[in-house]
C-alpha cells in the first residue's frame, strides 16, 4: 500500500516567523498605548498611573511575549544540531520572563498599597498569581531536571512531555489573564469608539494570534 500523502503538512518555520512578527506588533502597540494614551512610564512619580503602567509593560512584553519566544526557541534558534545552544536560549529567555513577571507582580502590589486599593479581589489577579506561581514551579522543575544537576536520561525523557504540556498550559493561562486585564482596563476607562479602544482591542487580538502561533510551532515539525 502506498504511503499516504503528507503534502498537507507544513513546517514550523513560517509559523514561527509569523510569531516573531506578532511579537513586534504587540510590543509596538503596547508601548504606543502606554506612552501616548496612558500617561507614560516612570519608576518614581507623583503620578501613580505612570508607575502602574509598568505592570502591563512587564507582564505583556516581559512575561508573556518573551515566554512565548522561549517556547519557540527550539524551532527558531538557527543552530540545527547543537541542542545545548537551543537549551541555553530557552533558559535565558525563560529567566528573563520570570524576572519580569515577578517584578510586574511587585509593581501592582506597590501601586495598590500607595493608592489604598485592595489586593487580589478580581479574577484577573487570581489567575495572574496562579500563572506566575506555576511558572516559577515549572522553571525550577525544568532547571533541576535538565540543567543542574540534571536527572537521568530516562527520567528526562519521561518528564519532557509533561514539561512541554505544562509550559503551554501556563502560557495559555497567562494569555487568558492578560485578555482579562485588557478587558478590565477597557471597561474601567469607559472606552468606546476611539483610537485608544482600537489599540487595546488589537493588543488582545494579536495576543491570541501569538498564542496560536506558539502552539503551532510546538506541534509542527521544524522542517
């Protein structure tokens, strides 16, 4: 019997390139939104909104987008044969994402404290805290299994599918949390038909497409 045609399959490369373009697009929109429409950014300012704006900047660009790039690293890193290079890129990006995520959580707690707002009252905050805690746990398990001291080869192989599944699950949770945060901000600002409303909506839409690109990059073959 002749083998079934596999012509319908595509490689991960074009999807990964699309994901990189979405990274640039979302980053651009977030920066334009925060600088042009939302008071700008500042670590120290009498205008507390400038400090608050560090939260979406860190969580969307620093946490979600860089974590997505880390997931795609095994398919997008130019080195074809050296798995150590791919692993180093993946680990470096995940470390940056974790640091940005933790700092983003610190920022929002500090903002609430300085403006006398209650903490952890919305579903957005609950899911965000769950996502960052799971991300930290996933990071530690991956580090001790694959980097130092490193588990036995059969243990690493057995854990790999769960590591991949867990990483995607946490990434999708972070995407959902960001979408809820954007909606929450949209409603609190009473946005209607305006340029800012379009920017916020497009950030949410492109984040969803970025999540799709990341997922397809994982499941599709490299070549």
